[in-house]
């Protein structure tokens, strides 16, 4: 079941995202544990993401949170981020399902003309995943946001790459 998160889901989302992205004992294919240390998100940051032009979509299976994705309207584009599937539920098509749900939500709610997202440069398997779904690298590259309180890179020269895709209505 796919639902829109409320404030009462914040603790569970923070736990899921940090476990899925940064837990060194349970590294799924979406893990950043070997390239960034520290939490990926905290409750205050998540609260800030949940504003009037944004939502966090949750995928529940038997009342258990197994995945989430953040969506936000930014001008005429829909930004998709924090796509997360619990490591125990990976390789079951949940990431694809969440990505499709995010795109559909952004088109239906905000009539966006394109989708945008960011990926760490060292995450080649993730770049491949998005490129297979029609996303293309843009020329925009940024330094890792060290001062954003989203963890510290363990790799030198880690950057943030930006991808885009037209929204087909």
C-alpha cells in the first residue's frame, strides 16, 4: 500500500533511510556505507522536506514500512530524492515501483514537465538504474555537501551528479 507520510511517520522514515543508506552490517545495493559515514538524515531535516510543495511517499507491506521516496515541486520540475528500499526487500521491484509512483504523483498533483534527481558520483549501479528508466546525466555537477549534515565522504573527490527526464503526460 502506498501512502503519503505524515509527521507521525518521521521516526520510522529516519530509521529506514539511515539503515538502508548507511548501516555497515546490512549493505544492500543502495548502500552508501562504504563511501559516506554518518547519518543520511535526521528528524529535523525530514520535517523540513515535508512542506506544502512536497511529500514523502511510503510503501507499506503488511503494515511494515519497506520503502519511501521524497517528491517536491521545484518550478516546473518534479524533484525525486531519498528513494529508499529496506535491504531485506531489495531486488523485488520495489525501487522501480516507488520511482513510478513518484513520477505519477508529481504529474498528477503538480503537472510537472520534467523530473530531476541527484546521485553521488561513486554510485555507478544507481546511475545505471536511473538511466535504464530514461534519466540522463546533465552537465550539472556539485561538490559533496559536507556542511549539509548528511554525512562525511570517505572518498576523495566525491561529487553530486544531476539527472533529468522529461515527464510524459
